C-alpha cells in the first residue's frame, strides 16, 4: 500500500497500487477517494457516489458528477506541482 501526502490539505492519501478490478483492495481505493473528496475537498454528499456504483458500473451519472466536482481542484494541484518542480 502506498501512502502519499497531499501538500495542499496535509491529508494522507493511501491506496493499493496493485489493486485488481473487483477486489477488496480496489473497493478500498474507491472508499479512500470518496473519504478524501468528502473531508479534504468538502464535496457535498449529494455529489458523492457509493463504492458499489463504480465497482458494478451502475449509477455512472453519480460517479461523473463527483469527478466533475473534483476536477478543478485536481487541475489546480497539478499546476501547483508543476510550478514547484520547475522552481527547484
């Protein structure tokens, strides 16, 4: 399991890098993402999805709404990372 720290939020993100689709590790990765989106990005519960939605490929609309909510922050963090790497 890998653990990385998000500089912006100081919230630990842990994930299983070798998780196979449908396994417990894949479900745990999804659950970690949902928890991170809720705690760090304050994504409203109405825009979050259930772990089973992604694993079973159902309620795809809910998954996409959550990703659309997270995307602007992800782009911002990516740009901050690139600026930090460029300046070092």
